[in-house]
């Protein structure tokens, strides 16, 4: 006879190391802790552990946190999350685990999903979990990461990397994108969108999106592409030619394209498509315009073209996206 008992929540164990960034601990607690099924039951159980018996763990701020679980909690995890720490010592400097940390990681069961936020990836790498895999970390540590662990395929230009059972993110806020992505992967867009709405963060930033912060700030003595971008944003619903954007800065198309990529991290065409996707998302969420009208106003021209771009960027059709957000907004406002 089938059981009427609710399904067991997916158990997420966050490993808190000395020097922990409290914000990154909060990311995992908040994003996974907010996810609910249609009956408002929690989809995840989130607990925090340390490599020592229960007690205080120092953070990079002027306070410690009291952790109620020792390393044995890792043996019960379905997913282990390793946030960044400023006191990784030999792990960061030499790629070697301390005896204490190695003993804790040895408790993780085979098949457990592993997630690293920012330089938490150094812990997974030192344990050998990232060998032969693609991974990312904070842009400022990416070169050191690659030198220290040459068997990893480091991609310094992305927000996060999903390699199935092992996932890594870039610095700090990219951990939010990764955790929302995991919720989406586990439970679908509607649940992820609800979590994003309730935490007031974008519901979806593609993992392949560049870590724009790593791009050098343009020399203010040089011409920039700021005016061209502002010009384009003011007329997204119209056809926009590359030569017209270049003309706003009195540059040749070739020079403008090179300068644009240096400053923004993507080509003008890629940037323009992203802005149109964002405009379409905003109109689908906030207006009653028809899908055809949204397509025209966001510059895609036709509903079919917009559908293709939204499907590629978000994995969802315009109609489904609008329905999801309308349903989620009604639910959130009713709570």
C-alpha cells in the first residue's frame, strides 16, 4: 500500500570553515531554505557543519557563528556546499588538504552532489573532485587555481559551471545564481522563480554569462562605448545596426567592436540580444501586451524570433514564462 507520508526533503549540508564568508553561508541557507512544493512543504533541509565538534567557527567579519553539527553531518548529505573562506592556508597556497579537512571530506558518500561557491572550489580541487572537469572560481584567483590544479579545465569567464554532480561558481554573488540554478534543475522554473522573487534576485542569469567585474575599467581618457549603449537602450524596439552604434562614438565598426568587447566582455550583437531578452522578460511580467506586441517592443520583430531567443536563454517559451510569473506573483502576494 502506498505511503501518505510526505517525501523526505533533499538534505543540503553546508561546510563552514574558519574564515568563512557569512554572506556565502547565507546564500545556501536562504535559497534552498525558501524552496517549497505546491503544498508549501520544504523541498530542502539545510544544515551547517564544521570539521570539528559543534561550536564556534570564525568568519572573515568581526563575529563567529555557532555551528551545531560536526563533520559527521557530511555523511548524511545529498548535496554538500563549500563556501569560500579566507583561512584556507595550505589548501589555497599549496593545494593540500589539512588532516582535519581531509578526514571530514572522507565522510561524504559516493554520489553526493558537490557544490563550491567562489574559492570553496579550492577545497574540492585539493580533494581531487575536480580532476578532469570544467570548473570556475573567483576571477582574481583563476590563474592561481589553474596553476595549482593543472588537471582542471578552469573557465575564468563564467558565473558558474554545472558539470552534473559537481558544480562551481565564481565570486560571492554568483553563488546566488548557482543555487537558484540548482533549484531550477531539481524542481523546475516555477519553484526557482518563486525563490528568486522572494529573495529579490534575478530568476535566471546564464552560467555562461561573463564575470564582467574582471574586465579592466576603461581609461577615462579614451573614448568608451557608453553613449552607444545608452542610445541602443533607448530604441530597443527598432532595428539597430552595428554601424549606427559605432557612429554614436565616431568610430569605425572594427574599432568599436574591439572596444566594446574590451569594456563589456561580449560582442555588441550578444549584448543587444541580452538587452532585448531582458526587455521581453520585463514586459511579459509587468504588462498585458500580447506576445506579438512584446516581440515588437523588445526588438525581436516576430513572436517566433522572440520564442527562439527566450528558449535559448531561459529554457522556457514566452507564454510559459508569463504564466509562471503571474502565478508566482499571486502566490507570493497572498502569503
